[in-house]
């Protein structure tokens, strides 16, 4: 968690643990934010593209398009993921279904699949003790 805190502090321009005196001769130039934005733009500038098996090509592209463009803001979500990954070094994403609901005015909001980038400092994945390729599920 200290590593995440230090990385975000550098990104936000807080390089020193103390307030520097006015006129101190050491000059600090912060390229962290510029480099993070450059990497994110390079990685996701053209968006993401998916491929599926031939037998599922009739349905999978339409479902993925709906999830990314209708249910979520694709550009904003990818930018958040890229920024989290380039600054913290890790990117955690929660994919969840939000059921349909009615607001206080009686308007219906249809169900949707949400893609939520999470703060890496608040994620603690636990791997299966005998298989490092899968996460263990917490007890319910």
C-alpha cells in the first residue's frame, strides 16, 4: 500500500515528504503525469478489439459492443484503467451486473453490465493455494 501511495504522490506532484523552503535551489520537474498519459494514449488510443471463435461470431461482437458502448463509456473506462495501471503498476477491474430499476419519477432504467476500474490499494486478491492461475473465492 505504501508503494501505491508513493506512486500516486509522485503522479500528483508531491515528491518530497516535507514542505520545501521558498528559494531552495533544487528544481524538480514532474514528468510522471505526462508519461502516464502518453502510455495510456499509446495503449488505448485506438481502442480495444476483441476476437471470438467462429461459431460465436454471430452474437459475441454485438454483446461486447453493447457492454462497452451502451452500458459503459468505453473511452472513459479505458482511460481510467490505463491511468491506474500506468501509475500504480496494477489495474483491477470489477465486472458486475446492475439489475433494472425504477427511479422516483417512475422511469425505468434497464439492467446493464458495469465495468468498474478499482483502486489497486483497496484490492487484495487471494490465489488458490494449489493453482496460481485462478483466484480463490471468498466464503459467502
